[in-house]
């Protein structure tokens, strides 16, 4: 198990945070609903990874250890994508101090970041579920637009 942890640490150390958000030019091209949908997909991946990690826990064979590392890395990447989307897209471009419900929006967006951080730190499915719920709480702010 120590080998797995060392390998996992090396893999995670090599990962750089990825920003999958839109530009900050500003170009005026926004699809907030699509970003919420993408974050929900990322949260579903976090939940799947958490479930697969639970299935692999305690297995000592090389294939299981390999898969464990892959699921942990995958969970980390998708939780980080949620953090980047909230930080680099929503908080910098879509949440504005002029909005009447500005403080409430800040709180809800912050809750998503915290939930994603906790999902990264923990292997319990309740953290993946909390991430999904936090993202779902943002959906009413960003309804789908029919073009």
C-alpha cells in the first residue's frame, strides 16, 4: 500500500490545475447553463470515482492498485475542473456586485468550491453527493436559453 501512496503522490504532483473555463477577454460569448451542465458531469465523475475507489479498497494486486491510482487522479481532476469553472468563469465574469442578490450568489458559489475541495480530500460518497447538490443550487441562476 505504501507503493501505491508514493505513486499516487508523484502522479498528483505532476498534475497542474486545468482551467476549462471561457476566456476573460471579454468576448461576450457566454453559455452559463452549459457550464453548470459540465460541472454536474464533473460531479458525476467524482461520484463514480469515489464508488470505484470503495470497490478497490483493500485489494493488493497490481491491477487493482493501478486502477485505484487512476480513479483517485480522475476524481482530483474533475473536482479541480469544478473549482476552476467557478473561480475563472463565474466569479470573475458572471457574479457581479451590482446584482441585487450578490451576497447570496457569492455564498452559493463559494459552497461549490468548498464542496469540490472536500470531495478531493475525502473518499466518502457523501462528499460527492454534497458537490452535486451545491452545483444544483446554482442552476436556477443560470437557466437554459433557447436560441
